[in-house]
């Protein structure tokens, strides 16, 4: 360092400056944090890791599905507890793979929404596609899903 005639003290101050200025660039945005929660949910579902799936939800989480039938459209409700039981009771040889095609996330303070078109596969066989609409809230222990509603159909599916 002496070959540049810069005192060691200045190099240390410069290194501290780089850390202070550079580290915020490595922190996640709220949008990235929300996406990480959703990814964790579906990664956990695929691995049948019930605690990982449960960690994505708030204690008050709600789940619904829009059902389109010949007699009309309706909404079916499901509890997070029932969802967790279904994952836990899925045979070890069965792989549930929800593949998110894109993420559209909007955040306003502690509230976020995510729109995620998907394709769902069971053991690599296409089952159905649709869109998930998530509502998340940033609680003291991080972003948590408080509500999901989805659509399900065989086609057309977004690419």
C-alpha cells in the first residue's frame, strides 16, 4: 500500500465506505421477498415438507378455488390445515409440481399481491393450469400468505 503513498488508515476507511454503500444493493426488495415466500410454498409442496409449506402462511390463512361448471361459476373454500394434511398424506412416490410461469407482484407497505399463472403436474404428467392470486401481509416474522384464490382448467394455458 505504501507504493501508492496512501496511508493504511485511508484504505480502511475506503473499505468501510464500500461495504456501507455496496451492501444495500445485495438486500432483497419487498417484491423479491414476496416471490421467495411463494417459491418456498411450492418447493415445500413438491418435497412434501409440511413445516416449510405451513411457514408460508399466516395462522389465519384462507384458500379458495374458482370452479367453472356447466351450471355456473362457484367458489370452493379450503383450510390451510386441510391443504397441509393432503400434502402429508400424498404417497411418497407422487410428485406434486406447481410450475409458476411468471410473477406480477405489487407492494404497498405491509400489503402485497401476487398474480402467478401456473401449470400443475403430477409425476411429470400435466394435470391443469390456471392463475393464483395471492394476498400477503408483512408480519413481525416476515411476509405471510393470508389468502389465495386460484382458477383451474385444462386449457388454454399461458406459456
